[in-house]
C-alpha cells in the first residue's frame, strides 16, 4: 500500500534514514510506518510533519493519491 507518508518521504530531499534520525524514530520503524504496517503515535506524527513541512492531515490521509492508480 502506498501511503501519503511514503510518497512524501520519496519526494523529499532528505533520505529516509536522515528523516528518521531528525524525528527520533528508528529507520526500520519509519519504514513500517510509511507502509501502513504500524500505528503512528501522535508525537511521531508531529515530528514527521515538522521535518517534512507538511500538515499532519496530509501526511496521514487514508489513501495516497498516485498517478498510476
């Protein structure tokens, strides 16, 4: 499943490991959060929103909008 978080990370200038480091999240956990395998904690949502400069509501919408769907 492609999530809004995953698409935002892929389109961001920082690599995933740097985003995870800045957010204080283990890189493996961030990967699982971005694919929807784990529930995202409120503090993780805020940290990722701040780092990625995207509103929480956009990062964690139900389904990502992709061109190929």
